[in-house]
């Protein structure tokens, strides 16, 4: 298992971590298999989406905020229920095939760490299978 940490810079922050993961796979010397990326946090997640036009992830933030507003009739005393709900909605892991020593992502795909209650230091776990 490999891991690395990142620092997010705002309450909602989508960080493209594709290159970090590609480097780990290259250093591990794995040519064929799969890579599981896991986020061990309850107010963050990980997803795959377009990394060509940054507007896509900004729209994702708008859409998630519309679906799950920050304030509402929530019970959780910490006051960050929206972040917990977004975390569950987005999910905590993605698995990407590895072929020829590279992530078999589509042309427009990138792997994004999704912060929903930042800024914070966050950990990302990578299991190469
Ligand atoms: Zn909480």
C-alpha cells in the first residue's frame, strides 16, 4: 500500500491527483493490473471526471451545492452534514485498470480528490493490485 497527503485550499476543492498516482505506478514497476485509490475521510471523496476543461469540476461544485446546500435542517452538531452527505454521494474509492505500466484512463479522464469540508490536510491511499 502506498499513500500521500495533500493540502486542500477551500471548503470545496477538487484536486487533480492523476499524476501523483501515475508516478506511484511507474515507481512500483507494475505493468498490468489495477490501482485502487481510497480516501479514508468522512467529508471528502474521490471521483473520475474530465480534466481538460476546468469548468466541468466547477459545474460539479455548483450541482452538488444545489443538491446538498450547506445549511438546512440537519441534526449533526459539528455543522458539516452537507460535507458528509457529499462524501457518501461521491464515494471513497475508484479502481482504474493498469495497462502497459500506465493508468488506462480515457483521453479526457482525470482522478480527482474531492474536498467538501476544507481546507485540511488529507490522506490518499493507493493499493496496486
Ligand atoms: Zn461532521
